[in-house]
């Protein structure tokens, strides 16, 4: 059905029920003689018009369609029945507040994070992890209990080299929720960790361990860290250099370049921007 609000009779009742296979149908049984119906009708119309892709208001005038009302077992007015896939799933009799009605409809309406997830999914499909990352982060803030968002965000974090963050997200997944996607992201993380520990990095780490105050080695190691997307470790090294000498070599430029390369909304970027700001001002 193309419209969000329809009047129902015996002639089109089957068609309206068929529409419940695609969206939730609110069967509203009403009468012009009922004050409660007069209060409820504009409220239902306003709600349905906000979600025309998900809701259909099917109005049954019980003064004209008494047989139809009897078939549905209506005993008082107003009565609203929620029909999904041809079967009643909820309903109420009498006048309810907008919030009570929305609470009943909530399981059948798009959640705030769903639109963000839909956008992120398209970006993940073309491997645009940097653009997907802030969307997934915002979605997780809206629904921190949803495991699939954590996994998608962890996957994006691995692809962007944010390995500690990915590891932290994966550690929150309960054993019962460790499905095939979880295992795939864990495997991807492990491969990324192995690839991020190059012979060049190992040699520089050993040299720095022997001379821990060598800022030139710190700068070189930071460059190598960033090359394998170990951004947080690179920033930590460069911050240590800048705390000693704000004008040492290319440390400030490297620091700013790494911050600029991190995805929008990244917590590591936010943290190290604040640290640099505190250092400068």
C-alpha cells in the first residue's frame, strides 16, 4: 500500500492484512461518537506519518463496519491492534500517551543507530575504513550493548592500525557471542600484530633500550611505528621527545601528521591532541 493511512472495510481488509508482511499495521477501531477516539486519532496519525516506510494506520469506522469489528473481537472503543505478518503482536484499548504508544512500537521501528550502521556497511563494502570508523563509533555510543557494532568497529580499527583499541573491543565480547565474525576479526588482528613487528622495528627497539635518552632513535622508531600503523606508540614516543625539546628534528611535524592521518573521532587522536595542547599552552 502506498499511503500511510487507509480506511478499512470488508472489501480491502485482506489487502491491508497482506501489507502487514512488509510493515507493522495499526488497526484502529474508532467511532465519531467516542471522545476517546477523537483524542487518539490525531496522535496515531502523527506517529504513523513520521514512519511511513515502517507503519500503516488502518482505520476501521465501527459505525459503518460493525461486522469487521466483530470479526476482530473488538469490545470497546478506541481499540488499537498491532498486526505484523498477519498476526496480532500487541495492542491496547482506551487512550494512551504518545510515549506509551512509541514504546509499544519501538521493536518494529528503526533504531537511531541503524541508519549509521547502514551507511557504515556500505563504506566497509568498499573498504573505506576511515569513513566507516566514526559512524561505527557513534553507533556504538548509541547502542553499547550491540555486539555486532563492536565487532565491525574492531574490524575497522584493525584495518586502520588501531590494534590496541581493536584488542580492547574484542575483549568485551562474551564467550557465547564469539561467532564466525569474531573469529575472523581476531585472526585479522593477529596477522596485523605480526606484520607490525618488523625487523627494522625490533632493531630500533633494541637500540633504544640500550640508549633510552636518544631522541634521534625515538624519532626513527616513531616513523617505523607509523609505517605499520602503530600510531599510538608513535605518538607516545614523539610526545616524549617534544616534552624535552619542542623543536627537535621533525618530531612536531611527524606528530601532527600522525594526528591528521587518524580517523575522525578516534580516541587516540583526541587524547594526544590534548596532550600536545597542554604542552604548548
